């Protein structure tokens, strides 16, 4: 072997190491980017989960407090009955006052 042989091998190995280092650095960068994206997606998923839970709580409260047609019908009947009672009492009072003034 000549003197040039080991030097060529050393240069080839150095170039191989450099290429490997460059590729490893590229892979590390891509991996760091993927981890960053994963963290971002996790935070976004947590935010969406919180928003969904808030909306679910609001829907539950709305359903619990909603006014149904049956409730409105009952209120209407009670209102009509109360107004009828007030009207009857006013009519009786008017009759008593009229009878009292007629004497």
C-alpha cells in the first residue's frame, strides 16, 4: 500500500462521519419539530375539550331550566283562573256597592 491509501480511507471516513452528522442533525431537527407540533396539538385538544365541557354544562343548565309547552299551558290556566277570580270579586264588590248606594 502506498502512503496515499490510508489517507484516502481517512478522508472517506471523515466525509462519511460528516454526512452522518449532517443527517443526524436534520433528523434531530425534524424530531424536535414533531415534538413541538405534538405539544401544540395536545394543548389545542385540551382547549377544545374544555370548550366542549363548557358547552355541555351550558346545554344541561338550559335543558334543566327550559320552559315546556305543558308548563306554559299550566301557567296560562292559572293566570286565567286568577283573573276570573279577580273579575268575580270585582263584580261582587260592585254589586254590594251598588246595593249599598241604592238604599
